[in-house]
C-alpha cells in the first residue's frame, strides 16, 4: 500500500530530471540523463519568470489568509466560549448550520457580488473570502472552553487587565497548539485553493500556482505554441509540492492533533 | 464534551452565582466586548456566506433574455434544471461515483488504520507518513501528476495497454485520484480514533479467546463508528461537489469528460462559458441544498454514532 501512495512521487522526482525528449523514451520509472538544473532554469525563465510570481502569490495568499483567518477565528472562538453577549447562542447555532454549506456553491454568487463591488481580478477577491473559517471558530471555541478555566480569566481581570489584554496575554498563550493547527490548515487550504482564484482572477500576474500550472498544462496538451513543455510543468509541480511536504513533516504533531480535535472527542 | 462538564463541576463550589461572579466586569461591558470580538467574524459570515447564498437564490428566480431583459421567472430555472437531461446525467454520474468510491476509500482507510494500530511502532510511523503525504499535495497538482501517469506516451502505466482516459475508464481513473489523495487523511482520522479506545477492552476480549481479526472487526471497528460516520459524511459531501479533477483532466479527452460531466462542472460552464448566470445559480443552489440537507439527514440518521451532536 505504501508503494501505491509513494510511487507517483518517485515518478515525479525521476521525471523532473529528464528533458522533454527523455520523457518520451521508455522506462518512465528510471533516470535517463540528468537535466534537473536545466529544467529548474527553464521553469524560472519561462514567460519572463512568471512561475516565481505564481509562487510568491501562493505564499502571499496563504500567509495573509492563514494569519487573518486564525486571528479572526481566535477572537470569535474566545467570545463564544468565554463571554456572554446577547445573540451568542443564536449566532453559534447559525455557525454550526453554516459549516455544512458547501463552499463550491458559494463561489459563483461571491464572484457576482465581487464584480458589483469592482473587486474581481484583485488580490482581495481571493483573500477576503478565505478569511472566513467557521470550522476554525468551532474548533477554537471547543478548545478554549475545555482548556481555559474561567478562574484564570477572572484573576487577570481582578488584576486590572482590560478584556483584550486578558485575551492576548492569558488566553492566546494557553491555546497555542490549537492556534497552530488552525493556522496550518487555513494556510494549506489557501495554498491548495483552485476554484476561487480560477473564477476570480483573469490577470495571470495574480494567479496562484494551482491556477498557473493548470493554464500551462492546458496549453501543453492542446499543443498551443509558446507555452511550457511537459518537463517544465513536471518540474513546476515538484517545486510546488516540496515546501508543503516539508512543512507537513516538520509540523506532524500539530496536524495529527488537529485532525483529532476535528474528528474525535 | 463530557470532559468539560466534569471539569467545571469539580470547580463549581468555588464559583458563585452569575450575578456575583464578575464583580469587576459589568454585564453590559461584557456584552459589548463579546460583540466586538465576534464582529469581524460575523461581518465575514454575512458578506461571504449569507449574502452570496441569498443573492444566488434571488438571481436563480430570474431569467435573462435579449428581448425581455431581466424578468422574474419564479422557479422556472429549477424546473429547467430538474428536467435537464444533462443535469440528470451529471447527478447520476456523481451518485455512481460516490457509491463505489466512498466505500472503497473508507474501507481502505479503515483497513490501513487497523493494520498500523496492530503493527509495530516504527513500521506504522513510516506508513502513516507515506499515506498522508498525498493529502499535502494540492488537488490540482495531484490530478496533473496522475494525468501524466495515465499518459500513453510518457506515463509509467503505458505497458498495461489500458487507455486510462477512455470514455468507459475515465470515471474509475478519477476515482483512483480521489482515493489516492484522501485515503491517507481518512486513515489518520480513523487511527487517531483507535488510539482513543481504552486498551483494557482488548485485554478482556483476548482472555475470552478473541483473535486479532475478531478484535479488529467486532471491537475496534464499532468503537470508532463516530469517526467512520464523519469520514463518510465528508467524503459524500466532497463527491457531490466533484469539480477540480474532471476539469483538469478534461483536455486529455474532451469527448469523455464533457462540459456537463458533474453538476458542479456544468454550473461552472453555464456561468463562465455561456454567461447563463441565472441558470447556473439555480444549479449551484440546488446542489448546495442537496449537500446541506443530505448531510443533515445523514448526521441525524446516525446521530447515536456521530460526534457532532
């Protein structure tokens, strides 16, 4: 079974060392000449180095959406768990219901609303919708409810701390593992996002990697002139997934913890 | 959430009634702070969830033609969608896809989770990572990779002589991509649930003479049924919205992967290839409603085993 999961990666690694002609020779699973460096050079010079722009865009969208979504979710999760305000239960019930709304059904109407607000084809069209993370709010509410005793917050208030300070200095440090989990998953969701940027963006200078690589792939298959060849696309795919795999391996304990928070009590 | 209750019950004597509980923190101020804290989230919820939903519903009730302009058409678009053979074809396709792919993938994930739960720690660590890595790959890139692997000219599977993107094989090939991408994720979820089962239960079963296989099937599997239910639910929800994989593989065989291959692909093409926004909104809204209602019914029917109570 492990072979099934890993073999495509082995193929990708081997294929990224071949030039375009080498790809069509027999023996797809073994090396045939070493052109990896050439491929990387080609990748970063194709269409005036637009791949680097896509890489930067993906990173920018992931960091801004991830940090923003986590901060907003933490504030809301804390309020739902520890503060009493009118409408709290109604809003939380609404949130639980809306977690079930399929994201893809919202992309088209969001596009139409964005186009009325003149925000289509700007970075905001990708970032603003990604800041909404109802599931993150739910996870953080559960976690804060479980891990922070009211007495701890009370003590800080008696010491004269303002409400935001209590949140920042007492609550946030206590929920760091959950925060990292939500951050990791919102960043990955944004890095992997395809449908939203596909619909929102038409300027290829704003594309993230997912949308950019697809346009290369489309024109390579269709045989339109001027676009990247297969060896460049394969190397581009490899370069796009290596940072994610490294991040996942390094942050293992967080994603494993995160999956557990979500699925199991 | 039982843990929470016991914990707060243990400290209950220390806390007084709600009116005395917060002498330095008035109720009005607490309410104001609470709203201030949820405000950014509430604004986003309205702007990017409720408003688009309401807007989609509104435009789905209109019809736009060159002669008449925008006219209110009641539920004509929905009627058209229900009668549309292309919608039916797509719905039937994702249903068949889901009925086969979901049990295969969840079964595979369960088998893998049971195996690594019983295996030695080093092997299970390596295997867990190997199976999870595909999840870290963006769906677009995973699909691109498999597109190359399926390729007759450069793929390593060419020796099999199978046309992986032929009109009768492409659905299975898409199923393979989805399984490859998500089986490891589900396996980790199920494995984490297995870790939560108290080990004493296995001991007593062993004393009663149960073998490893019996323990796995009769004790472990029922004990993690809530995680199984959730994993199945998320898979079904994903299946109905099937979009990225067929869209990416489309250029490989446009004759087989049509513009109406799945309801979501159809809605996308109606909007962005034919500017039929009203009809597209009706399809999207219908699909969203089916996923929403379907997952509620599924959770309700299995609520005894579900973690989302």
